[in-house]
C-alpha cells in the first residue's frame, strides 16, 4: 500500500528541490528524515515536513508500522496559473 502527502504553494524552484528528493529515494523513513535534518538546504525542510506527513498518514490511516516504511517515489509538479 502507498501513503502520500502533498505540499502546495511552496515557493522554491523545482531545480532546487529535485536533488534533495534524490537523496532520500529508496531509504527508510527514519533514515531519510535523518539525512534531511543534516542537509543544509531550504528545500530539505519542506521535503522533511511532507515526508513526516506521509509517514503519519501511513501509520494512522493504513495502520502500517513505521519501521517498514520506505520512500518509493517522489515527484514535483509545477503549476502555472493565470490570475
């Protein structure tokens, strides 16, 4: 099963977020959060917040154990809207 979390209206360019997301792909949730904690990048804080939310969703909604959770995929969507 998959749990997901979405962050919207984040004002960071995708080119700055992608390398941070590449650091955590395939890692366990606790390992990924540890990597993000020591990554000196503003995008790391945002990704850590979304990852923690996805882990909480998996624990509470799907009743999965935190020690079995892994980051399987992550992606960035850029939406440009006309006001």
